[in-house]
C-alpha cells in the first residue's frame, strides 16, 4: 500500500511534527559532519514554504546516564539548523512539559521549534526506545500532523516514529519517500535484469538479505570476507581468511539452491597478515594455508563488470575487501567506479560501509540512491516490514 507523502498533506497553518535524523557525529560538543542536517532541509523548507509551523525532533546517540545527556543535547544541532535555514530555530531543552507546550502554542506559520533529544526519555524506563504508548500519544498531541523523515530508525518501533504515527495523520518526508521509492521499488518491483552485489565481513549479518535477494534478483554477486565461507562450502582452501564455521552448511545449501545465479570471486588479493603493509599477491582458486583473502582480484572485477552489463537495477551492500586499508581497497573502488559509469541502470547503495566508500571516492552524484540508513536498509532488503514506514498513513 502506498504511503502518504508530505506533499499529500494540507500544511497551511498546521503544527507539523517532523521526526528528523539528526544523529550527527559530535566531538567535544561540536558537530563534525552536518550532512544529516543538510539532508533534512528540503522537507523542513517545503513545510515552511507551505505555511506550516515546524516542530522538529530527533534522537542523538544513546542515553544511559546523566552524563550522556550532557554530551548529547540537540542544542548545537538547533544552532546549525538555524544557520542552514537562515532563520531562527527556537530550542526547548525539554522533551515534555509546560515550556514546550507554551512554545508550541506560540509558534507562527513559517516558524521552527526544536525540542530536546528524544532518547532523554530512555533514562526513565526506555520510554522512547520502548515505544511507551503514553509518550507517543503525548508527542502526537503537540501537533496536527506528523512527517517522518528519519529512515535510520525506520526498522525500530519507537515512540518518536511509530508511537506518534499511531495517534495522528502521518506522511513520509522527502528522505523517507526516496528510500521507499528506491529500496522498496527494487525489492518489490525491479526493472530487470536486477543484479545484487553483497560484501562485507560476515555471512551471518546478511543471511536474510542473501536469501531474499536470491529470490528477487537475477544475479547475486558476492565479495568481501563473506565470500570465503562460500568457498569453504565448495571445498576450496581458504587459508586464514575470514570463516564462519557454523555457516558453512548454510552457504552450501544457498549455493545449491542458487545455481549460477550466485557468482563468487575467481581470484583474490591475499597477504600473510591483516595489515596494510603485509606484502600482497593475487591468487586464483585455492588460497595458500598461510595467507588470507583481503580483497577481490582483477579477474573478479572484470567478471563482475561483465555480469553488470545491461543491468537495469543494481543494489549494492558491503565492501568487496578491507577497503579501510589502501592496499586492499581496489575491489571496492573499482566496483564503485563501474557502478558510477553504468548507463541506463538504477543504482542503489545500501547504507554503511559501501555508502562511505562511494562518498569518499566522490561518486555519490553518479548513483541513483545512497541510503541514509545502514540497519534499516539491510532490513528493507531482507524484505522485512519496517515499522517506521508501515506506521505512516496509507495514501
Ligand atoms: P559489513 O559491516 O558487514 O558490511 O562489513 C564491513 C567490513 O567488512 C569492513 O570493515 C571491511 O574491512 C570488512 N571486510 C571486507 N572484506 C573483508 C575480508 N576479506 N576480510 C576481512 N574483513 C573484510
């Protein structure tokens, strides 16, 4: 069922609750990267231009102690938001109470108010993260409509997303809408051929994703550390490469079920140590007993490039090697480049490390969509229902 978008709402004169994802990296009280605040601007500006009153909120970090509160106040975020919007943002350092309610009542059309970190409510019995029904109802009572623009927490049912949406008309903001259109679109109704590329450290983290995409995609290319558990299942020697012994049988049954749909590396960059300075070489087939696979090799890059030719939809999650070390980053870099240059395809990067790699390489504008949520995008790719999205009002 299609979900309401912020464009479907009547916003003029309305108090619009906006759940943003302002979980920005902070160091000593300073924001070190404001990408997430910038990313929230289109939704907020749209509401303001339509004559709405914005009440914006977010979580920031995890709150387990009083000291966590001091480190994770949203005040610096409200200041940066104000700079970026070029207008005042009233900050209320509370998550409930009279000061907040009065400030909301005083808001005029086109004005912005931000209240404090929603997870401050976790200190007293996990009210936010446990989706306390009274809290969701209370926050909902502060506004007329609710816009959820935080994809990063969409896989969790919290008071600030599901709780509010259960009590008031709600809609997806532009960021969440884009995730629904691209990731939801690829999983539910992809233009074919649909090729999925999976990498990263562990098979165990991505079993659900591999299983779902093996059903949905026309090809599934596997690289990264997880490939070696599949090699083991094929009876190959993998030396000291990453191995999940207890997942070898599962990898074997996936291989059997998938047939030639599942494509594994044909060569690997190996070294003796998990160290950027450890001398490396490319080997095909078996990996020598004292070596570990740390990246896909050049023949695999060519093979993956061939498999991607003509693809109309591509989803990528997980690096092809230990891309944090420059000598083992080539597979991930080349794959980014191949996808960036792929013509006529919708290219989607799941959040997390592959998104970081694409951004570091400066290819972000060459992809159709780079997801803003690591965990949420994985669960979406697994075909799971995301409570943060399913709780949004149907169109
Ligand atoms: P994930 O969070 O599951 O996507 O895994 C990302 C991590 O997998 C990165 O930190 C990579 O360094 C790591 N990784 C990728 N390939 C390998 C490999 N061949 N051996 C060990 N770690 C790897």
